[in-house]
C-alpha cells in the first residue's frame, strides 16, 4: 500500500464543516470528487444542489444486462467510467469491488468522507470463539500475525453449504482478523484500498483523534494532517472555543430524585451490567428514572439511550427478561448510543444518557495487541457528544441533559468547560 495521508476537517456540529468543504470543492472544479455521506437526503439533494456547477450525480437502481440484476453498485460503475463527480452513501462505499477501486485510481478521484466509516468493527456473527480455537487446533485456519492477524482458510476438503461455509467466505475476501494476544477476539476490517485508491482523502468529523478508527488507521501507518493547514483558503464559521462559549449557555444538566438515586446507588450501567450482572430491582431503578424525566418533560420531547439489548422487547427471537421497561417511556424515543449524522431528533430538547460507555473489548484487544492505543474515556466523550448533538442543541436551542452514570456526567462537564 502506498503511503497514505488523510486530511482531517475536525470541528463540532454547527461550525460549518460541510459548508467549508462544499465551497472548497466549488473553488477546485478541476478535480474529480467522490462525496460519501451516511444520509440519503445529503447524497441525493443537498450535495448535488450545493455543487450544481460540478454536476454531481448519484447512483440509482440500474439494470445490469450481464447479471440481470438491478443495483446501485452497477450504476456507480457506469458513473465512474464516465468520470462523473459522484455522491453516495457509506453503505455502498463499504461494498466497493476491485473494479470500482481501479476506476477510482484511474480517475484520480478526491475522496471526501463525511463522518466515520467503520473500517474496523467487532465481529458479531454466528461463529463463536470456540469455533476459532477448534479450527486453529485442527489446522483448518491460520492467523497471519505478519499481516495484522488476518485469518486464512487452509482446509480445501470441505463440502459446500456446511457449518463453516460462511466463515470460509469471510476468510476468502480477507475480512476476518484475530487479536494478537487473544485469538478469541475477532474483528472485521474493510480493505485499506478503499482509501489508498483515491488521489486524496478528506475526512469530516469531530474529536476524530479520540476514536477507535483513528487508533486503528494510525496503527496501519496512515498519517493525518489538518485540512485547514493544507488548504488555508477554507474557513469555518466558528472555532471550537467560540462554539463552546455559545453552547454552554444553552445546556442545562438536569437532576430529579429518581435520576439522583441511580447515581447514588452507583449502578455500573455498563453493557455487561445490563446484560448479566444487574438485578431486576436495579433495572427498575433505571426505569423509574426514565419515567421521572418523561413525566417532567413529556415523552414527545425525550430521547434516551442504553444498550440496545436492554431496550428491546426480544433478544435473538426470545422475550427479553433483562429488559428495562416502563409504560411511561414507551412513547419517548430510544436512540442507539453510536448515533451520529442524523437530524431526525433535532426537535427533542431533553436527552437521558443511561449508558456507561467503554470501547468494545474486541477492538481494544486487537488494536492494543498490535501496538496501538485506545483510551476508554476519550472514546466515551467523543461518542457522547455526538449522541447529545442529535437533539435541538444542534439548532442552537436550549436543552436539558440527564446523566444516570456519574462517570459520563463527569466526562461531559470536564469537556464542556475545557477551552
């Protein structure tokens, strides 16, 4: 892989990151652009409209006469062959084939990625750690530690449609990797060629240097530069210091007797606590705290988060006996803790964060095993701020935040007061 450099435009929501990038693209019409966004309306409306002079197009369902299947992937191939400026979603970006990547290289495209793409993620499939250790002992697979722990399939006598067909397929496409120190810790990775195929890569985010993705890409030798240092003609509306000064006066950190009780009880609120060690009475304390907030602010104004499995009525098709539930919260909105880049909840002026967040242990094990570093507090505050900014604070309107975890509240207060 060629030496890879990524330009970061890192600033909070409301500082004009996207506008700055779009204006820069307009001033540089001699380039070819791929704009990757998680939001469909951005891909199909905002980006093409804002860059009307660049004639940006986006993939649609298009019929492939060879495969006899309609897909956006085939449409994207056509647009790349025609050297168009293109906008499309993260989900399609993660599925690009070698054919797509070759056309990107040939077209010398500049790649603009709005918000993080999961180049590394914890493996969450059907295969267990026991499957991996069994196959390793049997010599059916190997872990290539000289190639970042890539899992290679070795056994060539397996019939089709067996228990391990899916695992073999993941190995064949180079998607599955093992931690160096614990072979039971599995991760999936996207090929680095998704980045290295582009002539230049720009990432738009906030607190990216606190993310697992930053630690992973740094581990893989990616170098980072500040976009504004490289292109000083691009300008944001506010500095982070100016922005924080404005938002401090809009944020209230709420507390009710029911939410205070959760913190006084010092309930862990971690994923493991919700899934295995909490008692029914402890989960009811959390439910009563949510009820108290909803009674005060109205369900239609509230979003809340906790592990998805703690919120869901069913887990793996069975009734969830560890669910945190109260009839009073059924009309408020659960929003998963990793949410970002959505405006759907910008009318909500109240948020309850009921989740003591830590980076996924599979990812931490993998990154640390190969010499990288993930800081749990950095990860938590970066994710927390993204989640809280789904509310009406993104419109610079007053909000009330409730924290049920002492740790998460301390991290937020410290971040908010930092210059």
